[in-house]
C-alpha cells in the first residue's frame, strides 16, 4: 500500500472525489474539507509505536464498521506481517476484509482524518500509535457525519441508489469495477482465500435488507 506520513495532506485518491458507501447507496462529492493522512503505513518506513488507551481499538473498529469511503482500492496486505499472511480478515462478521476501503474521522471544523481500514490491524497487531489528535478524534467520533444534513456533505453531492429490484444488480458503467471489490464483502467465509472470495460475483448482501 502507498506510504504517507501521518498528518500530511491526503493524496491517495487521484480523482479528488470522496465516495461514501451507505446502506442505501453511494454518496459521491468533491470534499470541501481538508483531509489529513493517518495510518498509511508501509515497509520499510518506520512508524510510531506505543500504548494506546484501552478503549481505542474497539472505538476504531466501530468507526471501521460505519461509512466506508473510497472502496475498491484493491485488497492490500499488511507489509509488516510475515510474507504469505494474505489479506487481513475483519474481526467482526459484518465485513470480510480490512483492506479495501478507507475511513474518515472528523478532526476539527473543515478537517477530516483519512485512514485506511487496515489501521485497526496496525494498532492491534503492530503496536502502531496514531497521533494523539487522531486518538482524541476517535474518542469524540460522531457517526452522523455522513448522514445528511451534515456540514461534511456538500449540497451538490451525487447520490447513487442501490437497485433493489433484484433484476439488475447495477447498471454497467465506469464504476462497475467497484463491484468486484464489494462482492468480497458478501463472500461466505471471512478468513477464506481471497481468490475464492473474489470469484463470488454479486452485489453486497448488506445493501439489500
Ligand atoms: Zn500485519
């Protein structure tokens, strides 16, 4: 995965657009907030290690279970685990992998922290200690940031609703490649082989209550 030092301006999404995955569909917009990187670790770059508050990992996982941002960046493997470890499984049954989307954590008015979902693994398995400002932002996190009206979502945001008829999982289009990543979420075996999961096409089951 790409390496970005903590608290540097976010640069991973080349389009500049944010795509937020919600229960009802996708919200896409050009953000009017500043984004700051946290947790974009990669070998051989050293990273801060040390204790974090006892509540931190659980609170972080709750955020990771919330609105997913900019999915389909591919399944990233942890570069600090032994070779061959494979994609890191999500520790809860809600999703299969930790390695294909990002999260946003409001930092202060007009500023969001932008982190890969793998950050939970870095904290729990490799003693990564994120910047104090991020730990504090996780403590005060409000999952409603992506629920409109919200100061974080601009009025010109586009909404792409899931097709609930079941006839057409999704119209063909430039975003159709995202389905291959989303389909991994509906694969039956968390911790199973990524190849097997990727071979199970279809819309994410979570989107069809
Ligand atoms: Zn690891």
